[in-house]
C-alpha cells in the first residue's frame, strides 16, 4: 500500500501538468489563428498561409 500512497500524488501532479500543457497548446493555436487572420486581413497572404498550415 505504501507504493500506491507515494505514487498517487505524483500521478495527480502529472495529470495537472498535462492539463496545463494542453491549455497552453490551445492558447498557442488560438494566437496563431489570430495572427494569421490579421495577416490575411492586411492582404499579406504569404505570411498567413504558413501559420494556417501548422
């Protein structure tokens, strides 16, 4: 039972970290989309397209 008691907090921490990573990845994608949309609106499609492809 001791191993379980020691492992559970580490597992919970790893889940918390994974959740934070996913949140940050989502924010990055939103920011890329926003930047790409701004480039597109400014008619600079050469800069917009690579951001959409990522």
